[in-house]
C-alpha cells in the first residue's frame, strides 16, 4: 500500500498537470457536439492504478451486483470500505475539493458535487463477450436529489489492447432507432486512461463495443465517478442569513494579518469565502 500522504499528493500533482491543458479539448467537443468530453492518459501513478485493479479482482464477492438490460451485462461494486486504495482514491482524490476545483475550471460548470454514496458508480466489469447497448444515462440521483452532470471512468485493466474492444462509443443518435446515426468518437479502455463525459438532457447516446479480450484476461475493468449539480434555489420562506447572535457586534479577521491581503469576502448568504488578495497596481 502506498503511504497515505505521499501517494495522495503524488496523485494530485499528476492529475493537476494532466488537466491543465484539457480545457480546450472540453470546449472544442462541447462546441462541436453539444456535450463536452476529454480523455486523459496516465491519470494516476501506475502503482496506484494497478492496486485499484488488484482490489477490483479481489473485492468481496457478496458486494457485487450484476446489471442486465437489452443485451447488456455489467458487474458493479460500490462498497469500498474494505478496499483501502479504492477508498482513498475516491474520497481523498476524486471527491476532494481540490479535484472538484480542477473539474470546474476545466468544464466551466459551477457547483459540481460528488456522490459519497456512489449510486451506480464504483467498480464495473464487462466480461469477455459482453456489450453495453446504446443508451443515455440516468439523470437524477434520488439519494442526493440532484441532477447528474458528469460521468467519469478510469480504466484499470493492465495492458489492455485496443483490439480487445470494450470501447466507449459516442453517437449522434441511437443507432437502434435511427440507422443513419453516426459514431462521433470511439475510445479504447486503455490502462490508466481517464475519460470525462458531460451528461445532457436525454444524451449523449453511447454504447460499449463487444469485449473480445483473451479468456485469461479478467475483463474490461473500470472505476466510475459521477458528479452532480444542484438547480435548487434557497427557500423564500427561509432566506440566507449569517450566523445570528443576540448582538450584531461583529469582527472577523485573520489571526495573523498579512500585508498582501485586503479583507475577507462574505457571500450573499453570509458565507465567508476567506480573504481576498490586495490588488497591486
Ligand atoms: Fe452509460
């Protein structure tokens, strides 16, 4: 097991450098197709990604469910409590404020939230000979009561070959309903490749091509994370206010004042966003 602090910092530094230049890719796909998406290779350090794969293979049998629908079949597992690497990657990295900040910067989407319950997320395996038929994803998480906005997958099967199938195929329509539907993009599930796709109303339609790996390969393994946005407004009967005391006397400042800081910024709901830097002319 990698050390909790060093490993996490190493991973954060790696994904930050990976995501800095992905903003243009996101904007280009969004402009051309109406939904943004990016592919990031070498997302985590290889050792961590390999540990994710080993934990996937050895995850307790009782925690797996199998999803079947319209010729599709996928095994799913989201109870990460006994899987130290998956748990730490999920809650220390993928659900962290630092990562959400990077996602928001890259996508321009404000107010992204993770799902700590991993509804429909976590590990997934597509075995040899299986597919996912064309579909669009569920849009509402009833546990969080939020709309789904981003779907991300990290592929974790080592040495995956592109001709073993299992590609994530994005369409401009449902090919089962419209024979003229065309493939926009097909992405191979290569080891340590991270893909982020935007969910839009009733789209995008996507499928997974048939997995045709050798019999001694475990399958197309991935770990998935979904991100949500709230469209809710505050309750008009209970509008935002600051913490309220019997006295309105108020002081809030840095314990150790620094010259380069100007003052603190308080939001409309009274929330304190901390200090703003002093503007230097
Ligand atoms: Fe999907």
